[in-house]
C-alpha cells in the first residue's frame, strides 16, 4: 500500500466487511444449532448510531437516495449492537435490491421513532411490494423471491429481534401511499428479564 491513504481506507473497509460477514455466518450457525446466547441484560448501545452505521455500510447505486430520519439525541436500548446492526444492514440491503430496475423510484426511507417503552426502526422502499401469498411466510427459512437469495436473512433477522425481546414485521404499502414495502424492527427501551 505504501503511504496511499485511499488504499488504507479501502483496506480498513474490507477488513470491517469481512468481520461483518464472519459474524453473520457465526450467527446463522448458532441459530441453526440453537446456541445463540441471549444478549447481556446490562449491555446498552445507541440505536441511532447503529442505524447510521448500518446504512453507510450498504453498497448502493449513486443515484439511489436514502432519506435518514434519526433523532439528534442518542436512543439507548439494551442488547448487542453488532447483531442489531446486522439486522438493519440486511433490511436496507433488501430494500436496495428491491429497487433494482426501478430507476424512477423516490428511494428508501429509514426512520427511527421511539417512546418511553420501545424504539422502532422502519425501512421503507418504493419497490414492487410483497405479494399477499408470500407475506405470511416471509420470515420462514429458505423463503425468497430472488434467484440468488438464500432465504435466510429475514429469518435470522427476526430471530435476532426476538432474542432482544423485540420483533420484526413486514407489510406492503398501499398504492395510494406510493406502494412498496415497509419493515419495522421494534426493540424495548429497557432490559427484559427471563428467557
């Protein structure tokens, strides 16, 4: 590399992406084996920062706009920041892929809302939406609409959400509202005891 700062930045980015990919594979294997440990009840993180990082890590065409609506102040939630970042990366990457070939799309909106009890991360695209026949099975393993997809990303993402005492839901957006799909990750703001 020599003293080239661009090469050093790219190498750092490659290293980080390899770390993320390794973590995804490990999480997948742990889920299949039923060995995912619950997140520490004392660990907390800033969900707004994690969402911002996740959006920045997803490759996308330069023409594709992502509107990021995050609160200015931290939104602290309990859990494992790395695993939640993985969920948001997956949701944003799916939204980007859903818009492939939709050059006239207004893009993607990623929003973080919260109240005293819970935080909600919403990823909305203006793609083709989700077929009514697929919606009930969307989070089942190996269900996918893409030829190159594995059908494991959404199943793993929902399991991570539930490991954090939260949930992940999907809906098609009506044509009157611009069409597309919306995925919402909900996480509690306070630690939940128990299995």
